[in-house]
C-alpha cells in the first residue's frame, strides 16, 4: 500500500487546494476544506492510499494542478 501526501506550500491559495480536492478526489466541500486546513496547520496530510499504480496517477494529477504531492510507502 502507498500513500499520497500533500504538503503545505506558500504558492497555492486555500480555495484552490480545496477546489482540487473536490474536483480530482471527488470530496464534498466540507471534507475538502477540512483537509486543506489540516495541511495548512500541520504541514502535510495523506489524501489517498492504495495500490502503487492508482496512487501514482493521483499524485501526478495533483501535481499537474500545482499541488506539492509525494508518494510514501504505507
């Protein structure tokens, strides 16, 4: 199992991060906002987990929308 971790950055606006979570990950607005705030407060958060092939695509898609995302072995 692998995790996709999104890191806090000084580039993206909070609204953009929440929007990307809603659009790419299919999260409800409240969950996306809560996760964005968690990343802002703690510096990072796991946003997806699963088989490597699946999370590689998720990580790539988050990066193409400007987020700082990495893969970590669970």
